[in-house]
C-alpha cells in the first residue's frame, strides 16, 4: 500500500513538471514578436496561470486515484501516505483566486499602460487599480462571510425504543428486520417527514472564497461554455464547407489584394486618430467603443489576408502550400466531427444525469468505469479529456461572442502573434472558469468521482451554502448551459454555412 501511495506522489510531481514545460513551450511559440525579450512579469504570470489551470483539471483524476489508494486499508488510520487532497484543493483554488483578481489585473494594467509614461508611473497606476480591487473584494468577502457564510445541512432525527437482546437469531428475515415484531423504528425510511431539521454550521473562510469564485466562474462558464460547446465543433465543420475550392487567377488576386490594401489604410488612419485622442486624454465611452470596433475589423482583415494567401499560394513551394491547405481543412473536418460527438455526449449527459430526477442513466460515468476496467488510466484519460474540452469550449464561446457583441473585447490566440494582454485575458478566463469546470465535472460525474475530497468541497458544502444552494438546487447553471448550446446550434445551422460578406468601408462612430 505504501508503494502505491509513493508512486502516486511521484506521478503527481512528474506531471506538474511536464505541465510547466508544456506551458513554457506554448508561451514561446504563441507570443507576438513585439514581446520577445521583454514583458517578463506578465509571462511569469501566464505560465503560472496556465499551470494552475491544467493542474486543477488533472487533480480530479488524481483525487479519484487517491481514493483508490486506501480501498484495501482495514481502517482509515492504516493508510497514512495518501495525498492531502482537501488541503491541496483549497490551496490551488485560493492561489487561483489570487491570480485572477490581483496578479493578472496588475500585469494587464502595467502592460497596457501608456508607453509614454515611465516604468515607475505605470507600476504606480497598476498598483492603485489593483489596490482598489483588493479593498472592494475584501469588503465584499468579509461582509458576506460574516452574514451568510454558513451551511445548512438537512438532517433527520431518529429514535427507537429499547428491547431485550434476542435469545435466537431465527426471528430475523427480510420481512422482519427489527428486534421487536411490533415496532420498526430501526428502519430509517419509516421516519416521518417532521423529523427532518436543518443543521447549521459556519464554513471555513477558504471554502467560502472558493464557493464565491465558483459562482462568478459558473456565470461565465454557463454563457461562454454553452455557446462554445456548439460553436467549437460546428465552426470547424463549416470552415471546411466554406474552404477555397481552387486556386484563383493572378488578376483576381491583384483585385482582392488592392481592396484589402484600401481597407488596411482606413484602419491605420482610424487607429492613428484613436491614438491621438488617447494622448489628448479624451478616452470616453465612444472612444472605447471605437477601439473595440477597430480591433474587430483588424481581426477580420487578418482573416481575409490569410484566406487570400490560401487561395493564391506563391513562391517555389506553391503546390506544397496548397496541398497543406487542403490537408488542414480535412483535419478541421475530422476534428469538428469528433468534437461534435463529444459536444452531443456532454449535452446528453447533462440532460440524462443532471436535469432529470431521478437520473435515467449514469451514462458517461459508466463509460469511464468500463474504460478503467480495460486499462487503469484509460478512463482517467477520457475523463480529463472531457474536462479539458469544456475549457476549450469556453475560449471558443468568448471568441464568438467577442466578434458578435460590441461590449466584449476580442482577445484572439494566434500562433506567433498573440500579445501579452490577450494571453493574460485568456489565462484569467481559463482560471476563473476552471473552478466551475471542476465543480461541474464533480457534479456531472458524481458516480465516477464518489467519496473524493472534491465532492466534499464542491458537492456537500457548496450545494448547502446559505444563499447559493438554490442556484444548484434548481440546476440554474446547467439549464442555462443547455439552452445556450441549443440556441447556438440553431444559429450555426441557419447561418454558419454562409460565407462572411465584406463589411464595406470602415467608419468610426462620431
């Protein structure tokens, strides 16, 4: 038993190291050329944030394995080398909340600060903004914890009469489970409803912080995740449908490139005007709206340039470039079909296991258990894949809503072209939603992850917390997730297959 637990600790350490180096690889390859050899503090925050998010997702499978470590122990104290999962859960999520609400905002304020100011002035401005955020968060958490930081557990009071010890055991049967033939108080299900009462106790402050962070993340997760669970696979499939069918002629290429050049000049002129307004200090609501409009048009222009380069490959390896383009769209089709199967499985599981009471079937819980029976890590790997898929859906949903809605800032992730503010935004979104993803998975896969420390935190405590428990009692987040997924699916089926039309000349709002 000790050998098993020691192996679990070693695996956990190795996985943490691998996650760190993988995130370092992502940062190096996704970063924009302008950020090379600079912006070191935001890069440290990005690597820490991605590592915490990935480790938190992998901790639920580790929690399940940790539970299995002592399944053959005679009593709980006989197994002393298991991981302290409850302490690890609370630590990782407290660190998650600190990164989301303090370090990431500070790094973004500093990175996006006026470049004409000195380093000290930018640090001072960022500290002031983060300090104000810290004071507000501390006041809100302190007041809420003092007023409603309690859990209400529903308990049932049972009592029975005293009987003499039987002289013979032959009187017991399935029809007669109790000692006395005239009373059956020993059967708990015979207790009256009036015996139920609420047992109130105050939760710990770390658990309360995790609970509130989960609520904030659940709102974003329901919106972005519900939209993304549909648009992620369908976007890939419809990208294949809208793919370029053949190479265009040189005259067509010159015509399209000229139009894109005119659009680029308009965007540059608009960006210069906005930069001049920023220097003059007139940064009002219309200025921010125009900045987001320019960002959206710039992103669409980059997509048009990329599409034009695909339709007219140039250079000595033009034929090879076209072949890779065709293979790339075929890969999108395959990934889209696989993603669509996963998305449908997720939505079906939510409806079958969470929204219908009692559940019709354990569904994916049984799938993971059967995969574990085939090979020990197969079910765990499938479980981790389904959790990571939800995080990818959140990013896809944020991107889609950012393009459709003006009040959401677009922060695209592009290979070799991602600025640090976009990195920080997406890392913050992933961290905030990772808490909700774990809670969501712990609830959706309660049968597979039963008797774990995660269920104690995200199940019993969170779902019994005063003022919050009703959101989980009536499945508010799950219903919103499914509804938004259905609406997005209908939207993509109706309009997703169409090619985007040119937006015409770009104009700023006056």
